[in-house]
């Protein structure tokens, strides 16, 4: 108990300095200090206990390798760790999501193929052109959003993250994410409606 209390009194800066100088127990202390919060961040994004555990181990391996990159003048250690954790968790989530999507697509392949064959070949080029034009309009509307709104919109609607997942990934409150995402979605809809009127 006494050693635990002493460890909790050590500042993040001192702990990182000890890690950088190769002190044997320093990284174990860092791991013990932040493991639960890193695991919680990973789980809120990945939403799978086993994958979140694996991601947490990978995150701490990254932290170990890149601890020299942390600059206390630019951010708190906790902020740096959570951003690194969130980015890695998002990457893991994307891999898992692509894998699941691939499995579903393979299983439903015959059905999808059958529907495609039902489309009149004479109309297919025009349908493809319509989708391409619409995609271009949507992309321009998204590009016009303020940076943070654009990022939240893409994470939500293109990567499928939950609101809680975005909040964890961006280290923001859930209320902030909801508010900015609402504004971004409303703005995109208005711009799309205006461009449609001009067509």
C-alpha cells in the first residue's frame, strides 16, 4: 500500500523521464496508472471486450516505443495517451468492421448479384452517373463544413462510429459531439437542398 501511495505521488513528467532513462519499473508504473482508462477508451470505440483487450496491449507497446515523442509543452501526458489510444482503437475498429462487412457481403453475394442482374442494362450507365454526381455534391458540402464538424460527420456517417465512440476518440464531451454533429448534418442537408433547387 505504501509503495502504491508513493507511486501515485510521482508526476507524469518524472515518470516519463524515468522511462526514457531506462529505469526498469517506470513503464510498469505508467501501465498501472493508465491501463484502465486506455482500456475504457478502446472499448468505447471497438465495442468488443476481447478486441479492446488486444488493442490495449498494442497501444501500450506503441506508447513504449514512442514515449520519447511526448512533449509536455504541447499537451498533458493523459491527453497524448488518449489520442494515441483512440487513433489506434479506430484503426482496429475499421479492420474489424471491414472484416465483418466482407463476411456479410460474401454471404449475401448471390442475392445482391441477382438484384443487379434485374437492372435494365440500358439504364445502368445513367444510374451510375446519377450516383457519381450526387456523391460529388455531398463531398463538396462536407468539405465546406468547419474542421471539427467535418471530422465528426465523417466519423459518424462514413466510419459508423457511435456518438460515444467519437467522444472517446476526440476526447470531447458527448454533448459537444451531439451539438456539432447536429449542426453539421443540418448544414449538409441545407446545402444539398439548395444545390438541388439550382439544378
